[in-house]
């Protein structure tokens, strides 16, 4: 799907069914979302440049992500998407500056793009050219990344309260509760890790954009790039702090699981020790030797029962006195 956006924010549909002979001069942003090969060929003919494919966007070397070819500037950034789901991920988005236009190529729907489209008409001074749109779009992406981290912090706080919150006296956690929380911690760790990767990618891209002559000649764009770079640096430090908290929560959850498992094992161990003396008494009087004087006792049976009960109660009281129970 191809969408074009004019200086005034108006959206224009571009289709291979009725391909235009030339692009309207007031179109300053062309957004390609999961383009087909036919759509790529159409835009290459209209723009006079090569549109990067999905495989082209996956390159990890800086030289393949940020470069200038003839009069066009090619950039690729990794953006977080599906942040509200259990399996957040990164998608590579391509940004091309050519002829005063911005061309974006992406194969996913990061929410930042929808937010930017909804607020295009509020850009101060309007969408004059592709450089203005690029810097404002990067600002929206950074703001959206900040929101993702804020939501992650809130959810991690709720999870921490659930794990460490006070319980009613004598009540144990439901079975498998901590194991389920471990899966939540793993999901948050994945989200923050993807966010940190995205911020690193955006930082490299902003550094590259700042060196472009178009940015150096435009004071507003230059100052905006500086502001975005500072925000990305702050968000990267905040993401590192969140990652440390997640690591602590993971270690603490594993520690609590070990504590509860040890408590269960302790109960079985004490039960075994408490029942060992009665078992010994019962074993002695269960032997079939010919000479056993107790067999002739009138009160031998109740005496054996009393001995077994007493031998169990004494260790139990001793453990209580020591504080082991």
C-alpha cells in the first residue's frame, strides 16, 4: 500500500491500478507499507531511485543502513512494534530523502506512524519539505518510545508489588504464582531489550541526519535534532535503569521460589524426624522373638501406643522451642 501526503497534510492514494504519470509537486511524503514488487517498480520510475527491499533493510552494518547515493540519502532504523503484546519485536524502517521529499518503506505498523499522521496538520510552519517531516517523525517515534518505557515501568511496579506484597498471616501464594510471574518478567525483559536496541539505532540515525547539509542550513531542524538526541540519550539511560530493576526482580523471584521450596522440604524433613521415634517403637514391638516380656503385659498395647505418641510429641515440641517450625 502506498500513501502520499501533501504540504497541507492531505492524504493521496497511489495505486498501480491507475499509476500517475508524474507525482504531484505538493506531495512531500510517500509512505510505502509492505509494498509489492509492482508498487516498488512504480515508485522507482516516478522517483528515479532504487527502493530498498525487505532484505535490504535487514543489514546491520552502519554502511548499509546510513549512506548517500547520488542526490538521495538512505537511512534505516529499527523500531519497536507490538509493544502491547506478549511478543514485542523490532521492525526495520527505511527513510529516503530525495528531491525535497521523504520516502518511508516499512513492513510493519509501529504506532508512531499513525500518531504522526494524525498530527501532521499541527506541525508548526506546516510540512514544508521532506527534511521537516523526517525530523518531526523522528520526534514522534522518540516520544512513542518514551511512552513504551513508561508503560513498562508501571507494569513492572505492579508486578513487583504482586511478588513482594504482604500476604495475610498463614496464607501461602497460590501454586505456580511465582512461576507465572517469571514469564511476565521475561516478557518485560524482552520489551526493554528491544527498546534499547531501537534507541541505539535511532541515536546512530540522528547523528547521521545532523551532519546533512539540509539540517545544517535549517536552524529549526538543527535544534530539533539536538533535542531529539538528548531525549534518546536520556531514554537510553532510563532503559538501562529499568533493565537493572528487571534483573533484580528476576533474581528475587527465583530466590523466593527457592525459599518456598526449601520450606516445603523442611516440613517433610521435620515430619520424617518426628515420625522416626514412633516407627522405632513400633518396629521393636513388631519383632517376633520368643522371649519378649512385654507380650505378657496386660497394658502392653496402650503402653506401646503411649510411647509412640510421646516419642513424636517430644521432638515436635523441641523443634518449636528452637524456632525451626
